[in-house]
């Protein structure tokens, strides 16, 4: 199974017309987006005509068309809800816009329609893009596979046609087309999409492999053990779709209150008009009192109590590298009381690096000398561990000698002739197995020590004599331990670590960052089960991850946050928020900012409640002049709006960082 560099031709790109391209919904393919765009264009044409004094016949019809194009869908949805005896916020918004037009505020009503239609279009786009990513996940598995027949011949078949028991040939560099078990061959398989492991996993006869993972330099023959519809990749797709579909639909707290409040206000307005009229009051006086009551009791200030703080918090978080996808998400972030973190790419950087250099050949061999020899031998290799060794040598400015007769053995290591000596860089279990000489025993002890501390150990030998051992590990993010401590302080509960990596590496990292609840070797469905276990215990779980294997847990959690720089498309689309700059420490900051926004909402509700109560009592007990009622109503709206905008200031983020540190 060895391969020699000289004998292998350079790989060439082979066209794959049978592989479906990534499907991504175009914005204007959505009807909501088309109607919103039409309403916006009509509004932008009508507005300058009105402001420049053009006659009403020039801009009036344009506004009317803006009302129609942007408002017909929410109006229809509202009427449908009304048939179900529900006063939908869509219908209230349309009635408010038409009411503004009735009293001459045509432009204000049209602006309300445009904003509302645009919001609906953005929501539809977000939903469509998430569906795109779920469907695109299926493209990870190749469209075709090489099936071996009983007589030893090969045939190319669609992966969907593979059946349990079929034997499939996986060549170097190919994606595996089905879940199965290795029958023959040895290689390393990059299965980060499934398990999140940072390094390729060695595969030998008897080992399990998954569809959609990438084979390394060796050839494998595998026996198919699952149908395509039941592969791990297919199950990830189903889990994301099910979690997204069964996740309870959420509303802002104020939206839940608003419907009941609006119904009560409508009934109260009718009573204010009808009761005095029934006891002999003048019609005009009763109507004026009822109109004033409707104005001062309308929930404008109550609604604005919520949106400005949350939207300001979203904008502030966005400036500091955290994309929060909606006001609902910003509100939910402040409710979390438990956290689950992925390991690779979340707590760690996701890239293996040389962490330890242990020369064993006496004082004549320095750390730089050991690293230079290993890097020279590894230089022709494409393995992630080889790249880590070469990158470490380059970072130290070491000159690398030319390597000849390079040979790579999948799952074992490499060898090459460097300066006349045969240098081998390989796994200690393969290179030192069965040796009892002093140098080999010492190298095995050092390798065991490094592996016990969570490193991947590789032995470097020259002409069969061990020279030293390298320790390689996925480096912890500098802010990982601080973030874990901050999240513990914010939620009152230590986070749990959910990873597909091996238990030893996971336990070591957990100890480094202060996480005791470490769950390793997990597949995507296991991560979902762990999250649901916490939620059944009454917790609102925040999941932080970055890979395809994290997407189902991100979808199932109360709130999901994805690391943006190396995050998979599916994770980024499924998550409720994205850390764009990969600064893990911003997660507790944005949770603290959300909690501060919620406190501003409470302040605003108190302010709005006081204004509404005073004005309503004034109107019912005495005579509240209509202009004064309008002034009080608008004044309360302005006050709560300005109060919420305070979260736009840099000081708000600085305080959130302090609260979340």
C-alpha cells in the first residue's frame, strides 16, 4: 500500500458533471421579495414627487400601488387569521397604514407598508437559504461510486443504487459514497464533516467509514452497511429539518401581549363610544372622546418599548463581529441558562500545530535540528500532520534539505532520504512496536507521555534509530478558558463539551478550560440527544459550534451560535447567530448585551404604561383635548424610542464585555 512520489503523476482535475452544484435560492425567486421590491421602488418614485410639490395626481397613484403591492399578502394573511378568530399583527399593521392614509398621512402609511413588506421578504429569504444549506448537505456524498462485481470487474453506479452488502472501491482522494466497513486496504479518512475530528482518522480492515467523508492517500475496499437514505449524512439532513420544523414558533414577548392588548383596546374604544351615547351624550362628543381614547391607548409606545432596544443591541453586536439574525434571537440569547460547546474549531483553532519537540539523540541534536529533519522528510506529503511540521519549521526560519525517494504509507507515516540518511516520521505504535533497544523504549515512553496529555505523537528516526518525538495538537483558542468561565458566571452552570473527537483529547482539553462534563466520541444524533436531555430538565441551552456535525444540535437548541470563519454553510445558516470574526469571547458579551436589552425593554414598558394610564384616566374622568392626547401619545413613543437607542453607543458594548468577562 505504499506510494512513491516519483511514480505518482500529478493529480489532474477531472470534470464531475454528475455532481450537483450547490443550490442557492435567488432573492427575486421569492414572491415576497418581488412584492417588497415593487413596493419599495414605487415608494421611492412617489416620495420625491410629493416632497418637490408635484400635484397629488402624480404621486397619489404611486402610493396606492405601493400599498397594494406591499400590503396585499400580509392583508390576506391577516384576514385568514381573522377567520380563525385570531387578530393577527399583519392585519393590525395594514389597518394602521390605511388609517394613516384616511387622515391624510399617505406617505407615513406607505413607509409602514414598505418596512413591513421588506421584513417579511428577509424572513422568507432566511428560511429559503436554510433549506438550501440542508439540501446542499446531500452534495457532500458523491453522485457515483465504483462497485466491484463478483468476477472482479468494476462498474460505475449512482450512489443511490448501492445496496447493503455491495463492495465499493474508494480510490485515493475520492469521497466515500456510502456508510460501510473496510474490507481491505489502509488509508486515512478526513471525517470532520461527521465527527469534527481535526485530524484524518486511520482506517484499516474492520473500521467503519461514512458517506461524504474524504479518503486520503490509500485505496480502500468497503462493504456497504446502510442504504443511502439511512446514511449518517442523510440522518443529519433529517435531524436538521425535524429540529427546525418542531422547534416551537417564537414571538417577541410584546407580540404575545400585543394581540390581547389590541383586542381589549378595540372593545374598550367601542364601549367609550357606545356607553355615553346610550345614556344621552351627544354623538359628536362621544365620537371625539372615543377617538382620543383610541389614540392614547394604542400600543405604539408599548410596541416601540421592545424593538429599539433589541434592534440597537443587534446593530451594536454586528459592529463587534456578532451577527444576530433577528430581534427574537436577541431576546432569546438573554434567556439561556446552560451552554454546550463543540471542541474542534470552537474551543480550538481547528488546525493542528507542533506543540512539543523532544530530541533524544543527545546534546548534538537540538530542537531545531530535529524539526528540520522531520520537516524535510514531510515536505512532499499533503497530510495535515505533515503540513503542521513543515509550517513549524518555516515559522522558525529553518532551511529544509532536499528529500529523495519519498514514500508514504497510509496510516503509518512517511520516509525519505535526507542528506544521505533515511529519515522516517511515523506513528509510534507502528514504528516502535516490538523493539526493545534503549532508544526505542525511551522514545515509546516520551510518546506515551505526550499522548497522555492529549497530543498526537510522531517519532522521528534516522537509519532505524529514534532521534526524537514531536507532539502535535489542535491549539486551544487564547480566549477559550476565559469564555468558559464567563459563560459559567452568566448562566450559573458550567458548560458541557460535546465533541466527536477521542475521549482522551477531549478530557485533556476540558481540564484545560475548566469543563468537567465532557462527552466525547459523539455523532450528530448524540449531540442532539445531549441537548434535549438538558432541555427536558428545564434548561434553555445555548449551543456553540462550527461544523456540519454541529448543525442538528444548533437547530434543536434554544439558541444556536456558529463560529463564522471556518464554519460550514449548514452551521452558519442553521444557527441563530454567527460570530463573524471567530472571537469566542464575544459570545458571553452578546449574552450580557441581550440581558441589558431586556432590562431596557422593562424600563420602556414602565414608561409607556405610565403615560397610557395617565392619559386614559384623564380622558375618561375629565376632558382630554385631542391635540394634547396626540402630543402625550407621541411623546411617550419618542421617549421609549430614544431610551432604546442608548444601546447603540460604544459604552453599551464595553459594559456588556465587562458583564460577560
